C-alpha cells in the first residue's frame, strides 16, 4: 500500500483532487477544515458518506484541492473523489460503494441557452395581438 493515495472527482463544473494519508481523520479542504469550507451539515454528511459506508471515517487524513463550480458541485466532486480513493486502498469496498451509487459520476450539467430565448427553455411572453 502506498503512503499517499490520490484520486480525482468531478461534478458540474467542479473538480476535486484528493490525497489520502493514514492518520487520525483530519480534513484539509483548500487550507480550511471541512466544516469551515462547507457550512451546510447536509453537504458535510454527503461528503463523509463513502467513509461512513466503509467504516473508515477517522482512519485517513484527507487533503483536498477544489476548484470551479459552486458549493453543491464541489461537495459532489469531493464525495466521488473520496469514494475512488477508498477503492484504491481496498478493492473489497467496491460492492458497497457501487450499491450506494457513490462511484457513479453524475453527468447532469446546466443546459445551454438557446438563441431567440431568454434561457435554456424559457420563452418570451406570447402576445396574440
């Protein structure tokens, strides 16, 4: 087993590079703690889901570099990167992570704006006369 495990996760426009190192469960997200970087508890629990599902929470020190996107997209990218990193450590967790949908890259993104319309699907107000 290597000292440092590296993985990449993406969601919407966000990209996360994660580095796992054996330790006490310390989180470093762009130089801040996990709760400091993601103030919404729902996002924090979603990010920790791969670790709680595999009973490895607190076993690794996590250093993550996030860029692009917003809060929700970055949280999704971090969750995917964490699940992929755990797989690199122990392949036996694949079934559990797959069943929870943690290894699937969420391909949904913002739909492009169409010409002649105010948005992707919205239309200007129709006037009969």
